[in-house]
């Protein structure tokens, strides 16, 4: 037949239980069977399950990392995660239910504890990354990291940079007057008595400009907590003054497609900014302008820039750590499924060399002590310490004796 048909026959024969078992008595030689050299590839389990497990996980990984983009990606993450868990467990069960004589040479019965650990490991590389990327904020941090960043800018350029589509900025000047900030009712989608507070503070070009009564060039906004001083100077090496952060409108736009499952979703890592509309921020900035007699149109075209003046670590908090944990778990899960797919095939080699049985251990017979006197033993030890005469006689008998009988123990017992 064809080589493929021969390979299938060989794989079937190798998978058959007790296919290579032979009951032979000690001393019986194994007949030399001449076989042509064959190299075939056999599957330990159903060949579709490991591949499906790998492909579903490959599709699952980007869905986890970008689940914050829109509800469709989030739903696809849930579906692919469920599929990869079911397929991985099914392939594991199928492999244990079909022991392979090529690898194990016996029926595999894995302990229950080992299987429980395997199930927990599968769930840990699927459920945990999904939870940390969505509820933990890892996907939101990654999306913001991929936004274009304006470097070495000035805070006076923030309105223009916002119109150019930048997601973040790192300016080498700026001063946030946190003592001038005011609060307004945010969370416009809730009843007025349940609304949280949003805070807006002016940003000046420098502390000296603020002291001189100059108008602010931008506004720092925060939802749910007060605006704080910017800690970006030490990070970017501006030596005393510096402002960095994200554009509030751009941040809201990138997160607007995510449907929050609860009201306080993401309050630990800044999702509250989505409940603070730009229109409400404009009301707060207008109040500040009237209170301090600042001009209404502070920039060209009357555009006002609202920013979150905090760096990644300060604003996102623990979500930064969840992002790196998510990436680690996804990498480990991918390597695990790659190994499972590669380990699901095994190469079997048969050559044409004769097969000989190995050495058969014979039980040692215990003999009675020799009747030789003490003088004869001492004399033999002195004149022939290595027992060369006895060994030479034994060697001649071994060369003259057919293979298999008598045994070494029997020959040794016959030597005088």
C-alpha cells in the first residue's frame, strides 16, 4: 500500500494495548525480525482538539488586551475564553481516556489532585486575564499607552495639541493652582441627589504667572476626588517644573464604547472621568473665569483644553500592575497550549536491526562452606591471590558452552 496507509497501520498497532507485550521464558532468544526502517508520526489524542485549543487561545489574547475598545470585542473575549477552556479540558480528558502505548507503555490513570490542578491552571490563564484586563483596568491602561504622546511641549500649546489628536502630553513647564479649584455636580446620568463631584483647577504657564494675575492656559479636571499637584517633573527630568497627563476629551472618547457593569466601576483607576462631561467642565471653568476676571476666550479660537494632569502610575494606580500580570498570564497560557499541541504528536522509529533480549538476572544459589582446611586456604591465597587458575578454567568452559545454558552460577559451582 501507500506510505500513508502503512503509517496508519503502524500507528494503530502501536496504540493497541499490550501490542508489544511478549511472554518469554528466561533464556529463550528473541528471533531477529528484519523490518524496513520506518519513521511515522502518531497522534496521542484527537488531532483536532490541540489545534483548536491553540487557535482559540490565539484569538482570545487580543480580545483580552483590547476589550475596552467596544462591547463587541468584550463579547468576543467572553466567547473565545469559554471556548478555549472547554476545548482544553476536553482534549485533556480525551488524552487520558485514550492511553498511548508509544509514550506510556501502560494505561494512564492520573491522580484526581493532578487533574484538579490542571483545571485550575487552565482557568487561571483565561478567567484571570479577562478579569484583570476589564475590571482591573489593564486593557484601559494599554489603550492609553498606545495613544500618541506630545513630548517636550509647553502648557500654552495644550489646546492646539488637543485639536491635533494627541492622547497625552509631557510638558516642561506649567503650574496647577490646586487651591483655586472648584467642585461641580458630575454624573449627569444620575439623579441630582446621587451625583458625585467633579473638580476643575486652572493651569498657568508658571507659578510666577499665576502670582502676577495672568490668565490660565488650560484646566485640570478630576472626577470623584480633588485635583492634585502634578508629579511629572521628576519623571521627565524637567528640574522643578513640569506637567504631564492625558487629554480628558480624548480619554472619554476612547472609553465611551465600554459599558460599565456598575456605577462605581473603575473608580480606583480613573474610569470616573467618563461621568464628568466636557459641558460640565466648561460650566466650572466659566465660574472660575468670572470669579477672577479672566478673559473668556483664553486661546486662539476660544478653545479650552481640559486635561487629567497625572502620570500613568499616579492616575491608573494598581491597573498598571494588573496589565503586566495579564500579559504574563497570556504568555504562559500561549506557551502551555503550544507545548500541548507539539506534544500531541510523537515520532515513532523502527529500524531493521535484529532485536536481542537483554541479560537475564539469575538468582544466586547459596552453597555450604568449603571443607578446605585453613592451611590450604592460606596457601591458595598466597600463591594465587587473584584466582587466575579458577578464572581461566571458567573462561574455557564458557567459550565451549552453547549460549543460554548452563548459566554463570552453574559454571562457577562446577569449578573445583
